[in-house]
C-alpha cells in the first residue's frame, strides 16, 4: 500500500502502531477496573478490597476487634488495610502496564501513560 513512499510509509506504520497501542491501553484501563486486590492488617483481622485502579470496593472487619476501649486501634487497622490495598493496586497496575509495554516492544522501564 505504501511501497515506494519512503518516510511516508514509515510514518503510516508509526501511526498504525500508535493506534494499536491506544486501543490496548483503553482495554487495559477497562481490565484494571475489574481486577481486584486485597490489603490486610492485624494479621487478617481487617481486609480492604480495591480495584487495580485503586478504588476501594470492600471492607471486611473481624467482629472480635470491636471493643469500646480499642477504638483507636480499630481505626488504625482499618487505615492500614486500606493503605495496603492501595499499595497492592498500584503494584498490580504497574505490573499490567509492564506486560503491555513489553508486548509492544517498548523499552523496559518506560512508564505509561505518558
């Protein structure tokens, strides 16, 4: 189709590759909204679930930690579980993004989206 056009053919290839990457990025963003990770604290007494995009979707608290005198401890455990879930979500996101960039032949360590 672009034979003999020299750099114009190369530009067309680059544009096609960019469009493919854009499609794959959109699909990955959608997939990450459906992937979940679970963070926990207090040896599993508090668990927070989030999407790979970092949106908190669930919180599970073992009833044994409810004691009026331990209000601050419970609050700390909840915060720690949420932070752990957010950290795991960020790791999952980076892992999935790395898979995408490797598949596209981009250099390792190239952070997307730009």
